[in-house]
């Protein structure tokens, strides 16, 4: 019983951070499952499936807060779905070590971009006043989709910094990313399931906690200053990147 409570608690914790940063949760689910003994390709596939539930829960919460830019989210998803399918297919040709190094390198880029980016508080800019270059959105969506299918993340590791680059304040970027990830993760999860990479028993253990945690994370994000959210995001990314790169290089790290 204590073991199952522990898995539920892990799910809640990951769900909170997933909603808080708009990443779907794969950035923590993959290393967590791998740490618990799940082979990296199966960890990526299982994470893709779990992220569907996390992002859906987050999107519902952010929809109630009216922080989702639906046009941008749908444009992201339109090409991300194709990218996710391609990314999942690419895992068949990449070794576990290479996959970990790629995952870590992607997180390093995200951490640097977010830490350096200046952002406004939601109260300073209304969602309908934000100007976005809609022609560029599908481009970012495609690469976010590849990251989703290849790394088992929702695609938010590209979505959030990309959307802030386009001018969305980080709170809106996080919310819109969560919405787009619902579609991206579903595409990647279906491909991974067909490839036999999804461990359904882990989904049963983690998903309830992930859904509840995502609701809590969205509430916390609403009360968090943009500058604090940005810095926390960068720190989490940097720590996870270091661990995954070291693991990929074969070094003994927990």
C-alpha cells in the first residue's frame, strides 16, 4: 500500500511542476521512470501516454483562468502532431545513451533561453492585445512535436521559450503550451503504443496523481510572479539536463 501511495505522491509532484511550467511533465516522468528501472525507450513511450492526461488536466484549469491563446495553440498543434509521429519513429534508430544526451542537450538550451528572456506579468498585458507572428507558429510546433515523440516530453521544452520569443508573457505561454500538448502528446503516444513502448501498469500508478497535481500546479502558477516562474523553470531544466547528459555518457549518477 505504501508503495502505491508513493507513486501517487510522485505523480502529484510531477503534475504540479508540469502545469506550473507548461511542459506536460515528460521532463520529469522520463528520468523518474528510468530511475525506477524502466528502459529508456519504454520510459519515453510511457511518458508520452502519461503526458496526455497531465496536459489535458492543465489545459482545463488554464481554460478556466482564460489564459490560453487558442489560435496559437491550434497552430502549434497542427504541425506538432506530424512532428510527434516522426519523433516517435526516430527512437527506433537512436541508442539509449544517445537519447539521454539529446534529452539533456535540449533542456540546456531551454534553461538558457528562459533565464535570459525578459517577460511581463499577465496583469500588464491582456491576452487579446498580444501580437504574434502567426506564420512562425507552425514552424515551432513542428520541432516541438519532434521533441515530444523523440524525448517523451509534451513539446513544451520548445513551446514555452518559443512562445515567449514570439511575445507571449510566460503565464500565457505556459497555458497555451499545455493546450497544444494535448494534441502533440496524443499523436506521440499512439505511435509509441503501436511500437510496444508503453508500460500500461505505470500509467495506472502515475496518472491519478498527475491529474490532481496538474490542477494544483495551474493554481500555483496563477499566484506566481513571472520573474520567479521564469527563474524556477531555468533551474529545474538545468538540473535535469545535467543528470540526463551524465547518464547518457555512462557515468554513475542517481
